[in-house]
């Protein structure tokens, strides 16, 4: 009998796909099978024209405890760089580059490489009891999966260094204050709130949402002139879309009432 799939894909309202980690017995630690299944599910959602929003969620008491340390112990000579490139980078790139918004709902702990998935999201909700832990330094490693890139851009060097070098847990209210999470909600309402936000995003003009994500992601690398030019190009694309014409017509009709 084949082992159960470590990732479950759930369709909500047709346009929303929930990708759920289902290894609660190990706090959703990412072994090879789980990391690959997660990457496949994200890629499938990115390519599905009917999907407008993606939601990541972890079953059980934690979102993700990081990489499954048992695999490191079983193969201590394996290069970390090769595992990153094979198991984690494709999924993380997919999250950032797909035109659809990705929401991550964090319950319990997000630790190690699990934080990379949180930081690669477009909108993050955290349960009040949830926390992030950059646990790498505890085992003599550095944050990876793009975590250093995200942290220094959001927090600056000194704050990012403190968090990475001490591995102190970062509780949900602090994450929100630091700009690592959008909202903190009651534990029991986390999943429902994440779905509510997904429906809010799905209700917005799809092309405009995609271009907002594109422009904001690109701005982390572009200078001002390049950003201004890209905004103009994306604005032209938005104005040429049927959604723009429909929204303008509705706006004018509302003003005439």
C-alpha cells in the first residue's frame, strides 16, 4: 500500500486552491517527498487558469517545523546547496513569480525553511499563538531559502542579524509589528479568516491583482526609473483589459444613481 500523500489539495469556490501540509505527526517537517509534492502542487496551481488565489496551510499543531532533520542524519555528506536547488528553490520561486496571490496561514510554529514559505507569500495571517523561529543557528547553519534576502529588505541588517544569530522565537504580534505578517487572528478562526481574505482577493480584478504583485516584487530589485517605466507598462495592460472597462462602467453607473 503506497504511503499517504503528504500534501492535500483542496478546491474552494473553484477559484481558490488550498495546499495543505499533512504530516502533523512531525509538525509538517519537509522531507524530500513532502517538499517535492508541495512544489508540484504550487506549480499546478500556477498553471491552472481557473485558480485565482493560493492558500498554504499546515495540518495539526504547526505550520511547518522546517526541513526533516532525519534525512540530514541519514545522508550527512549530501550538499545542502543541491538539496536547496532541488527540493525548495523551485517551490519558493513559483510562489514569488506566479501572477496569483499566495496567502499563508501560520498555526503554531513556522521554523527553519518553513519560514521561507511564509516570507515568499503575498499575504500572511498568523494565529495568536503562532511564532516564527529561525532555528538554523541552533544546529550550526545559516538561514536559507531566500530568508536572508527577505529579512534584510524588510528589517534592515541589524534587526535581521539579531533574529538570525539568536534564533529567538518571534511571536505573532511581533511579526505583525515588524512587517513579517499582515494580521494576527484568534487561533480557532485562522483558517476561516485566511479563506475570507482569499475570497476578498478573488473578488478583485484578476489582471490588476497580478500586475500589483508583479510591480511590487520587481520594485525590490529595480531603481526608481525602472519602476516608473514598469508601472506605466502594467497600467497600459490594465486599461486595455475587459475588467477595467467593466469596473469603470459600474463606477459611472453608481455615480448616476
